[in-house]
């Protein structure tokens, strides 16, 4: 058996967990903090592959191995790598308190409604998008994805967030510091950071939970009456339903809603867990988008400006929705397609714009498809009878980036 012991957040390591160990693998601070058998070989964890090779050699000779890990080693920890290499039945896992649980406990906060994301050895953009979209998030940090990098990204798009940087949890040097994103960006945090909590304290606590983590809404493609809008200038729910299906907004994504109008698409994407930037040139439209976001309990980063000029200020999106029309539409779609990682969806009423928009998508390396949506809704008539009331037809085009064409995406 390989004994995997969680440590480092305050709980002592039981003596029986390391008794008789012939090989002990762990971080330097964990090895120094635990009383180990004098005869045990020690390996300080750095690159994982050499440590796994050494463990395999000892296991093959039926010699006892102990792995010391931070907190709960089954929570974004080494258990995955060990199970893949040696099989879960060879592991005796003794979890400690995870850094996430410890940090929230220090603040006296529940974390069943928190979204936890690891930026350790991963692209930090997913962690940034989670922090933008969710009111309570925890980020497991790593080199190049620490409080400074997280703060720098959030300072541009969510400056009101509160970051709680938890360092050296469970040690004599433990500290928790509340800072703004801008303050976090301006500091060198060193290597002792355990976890960063990101809180939006302007959003009220939700109801008592029975499911942990991010919960998808029970419905989408909401009725137009759920949004403030001007003169019915809003993406109708039939169109919005298909647009959402093609956009595929999810936790960790960034979606642009360009020509946002009322912000109905932006708000729905945010409700489904994505971070959203909404671009709108009309001042009254900007205020409507903000009001609709507040009404639905989501955070939308609203940019007051004209596309495509303001798009260069935004982080590269996973998906883009473009609404509206005008002569500049193909150029806007082309710029969005140049930046989008996955897909661009365009809604338009004018037949004349379809060929140019399609060319803009295919010219950017997208596979393009589309439909003309025509729907009729039930409407009452006098005498307790019903008629069909036609809505205006809308063209919906979407482009999907092929895997090979993703390499040239502009950041």
C-alpha cells in the first residue's frame, strides 16, 4: 500500500501513518514538519515523474511508501496521479483539511455555494472567468497564476471584487489579507500562498443549498417580459434559445455580447455560469443592461462604446453573440471571429447582410451554418378562441472554429 497523508493546514500527522515508512515523498516543508523514521529515504517533490518512478521501484519490492501532501490530497491533489499509475486499490488515503475549507473557516463563511477552480499548472483565464461570473470562488494558485495575476485581470473587469489571500495556512506564519484586485496586482506575494478567495459582497447570500458548487438555472430562453427593453428591441426568446445552444456558455468561459441592446443574451449567458462582457453604444442601453443584470442576480461587465473599436480592450472570448445590423456588421463579425476561441453566433433581420456575414465567418477559418427562424405565437381572440401571431423572421448564422484554426487566435 501507498499511504497518502494530508497535512499542512493545522492537523498533525498521526505517528502511525509514517511509522515503518521506507520512502517518504513530499514537499520540503511537509518533510521538515513531520517526525520521520531515521532510516527512511526522503524525496522532495518537484517534477512528478521522477517521484512516481521512485515510488514504483519501492512498491515493486513491497517496501512501505508514504506520500505527504497539502490538505486533502484527493481534492485537486496527488491522488489522481497515484491512482492512474498504481491503481486506487493500492492507496490508503488519509485526508486532511483542504486549504479551501480552512480559508473559508477562518472567515466564518460556508463554502457549499463556492466554485473552486485550480490555476496550478493551468491557464489562469478559466480562474479569472470563474471569479468574474460567480459571487464566491476559491482559486488554487500556482506559478504565473497567483494573486497578482488574478488581481490584474479582475481590476480591468471586476474591480469591486474582494480578494482574500490565504498564505501558509496551518503554520505559525499563517495570514489572511483582504485586498482589492488592484492592490493584489501591485504586490509580490512570494511562494507561501495557499489559496485565494474571490468574493462579490454586493450579491446577497442564496438560499440553503442541497447541491454544492455552481447550480445551473432551471430555465433559460426567458420571456421578453423578464427584461427591461425599449420598443421591443430585444432578442426574442425563440431566437435566444437557439443562440444559447450554439454559444454553449459554461462555467469558466468568457462570452461577448456585441450590440447588446437590452442585454438579454448577456444576462442568460451569465445565468448559465459564464463570464460576460456586453458591448453597447447607446447610453440608455448601457443602463438597461446593468439594470437587467442586477434584476437577475448576475454580474455583467458592460462596455460603453462602438464595435469593433472597443473590442481590442477586451480579453479574448470563448464565444461571441453579435446582434443588430448596419453596414459595419461584416467588419464587426470579422473582428469577433479573429478573437473568438470557439464560436461566433450572429442574429440579423436583413437578408442583404447574410452573404457578407457568412464570408466573414468562413474567411476567419470557421465552419459556418445557419437558419431562418420564423415562429408564430398563440394569441387570444374575442370569443375564447386563439390565433397565431407571427413574429418577425430572423437569420441566425453561427461559425464554429475547427481545432487546427484555433492556433492562430488573437489574444
